[in-house]
């Protein structure tokens, strides 16, 4: 989020993503950093670990407790991505 504050006047337009704000794009790309490959889905059969679920949990738990995310996407208080009681770490 510091990056967005430091580059406040700069508007990045990403093709096919023009409907999203800078803040929303920040969180979308944050989530993409945890995307899992098809290979990891196949490893579940071998290791028994669901790596895709691990990535989803990392994203959901982190962002649902981060107020700027809820504000950026107008998440309703009490929803999955904006619980009333948050674990504030930052």
C-alpha cells in the first residue's frame, strides 16, 4: 500500500482490467502471486497435501483481516472478506 501512496497520481491502465481501481489492481496482483499451478493439484494425489487450498487460505485469511482490502472492494461488514471481528496485525 505504501507504493500506491508514493505513486498517487500515476494511473496504470491494464488492458481488460480498466474497470478496476489502482487499489483493486494491487490486491488482484497480490492474490495472483499465490496462484498455484496445475502441477500442485496433481501433487495432492502423491503427497496428500492440498497446495491449492493452502494458497487460497493464505489469500483469504490475510486479506479478510486487512481493512484497506474491504474498503477497496466495498465488502459488506460481516461478510467472508470483511468479518466484524478482525485479527489486526499491522
